[in-house]
């Protein structure tokens, strides 16, 4: 499942540069995670890097975006595939 950043976020700026998928962005009130880009770092690292660096523990799994490890790996493969390999003839 994708992760989410809760309203407890203190906008410390440490999570955003850690995301290998560039899924984290500065929202109106606090940082947010694009669930379509979040793979929980599957394919990159053993653990979610944003969770590792978060000083306030405000990045839980999003219960509304339940995804298996297989699904997260597939998302990683799609996100990391060269753009020209995704063309449909």
C-alpha cells in the first residue's frame, strides 16, 4: 500500500529528497505523497526512506491504498521503465 503523510507533519523538509520516486511534494499545509508514485521504496530499498528519516513518525501506510509487495514492485517497474518502452503500437 502507499504511504501517506498525516497532519502531524512539521514540514521539516527531510522526507522529500529521500523519495526515489519523487512521490513526496509540498502541499498546502504539509508535505503529501502521490499514491500513484509511492512504492514504499520497493525496488529501491528494504524500508521506506521517508519513514526512516521522519522525526515525528507521521508517515503511516494508507489503509485506503492497500497494495501487495508484488503490486508495489509492478508499480516500481512501470515508474522506472524508459518512456519509449511504454509506447503502444
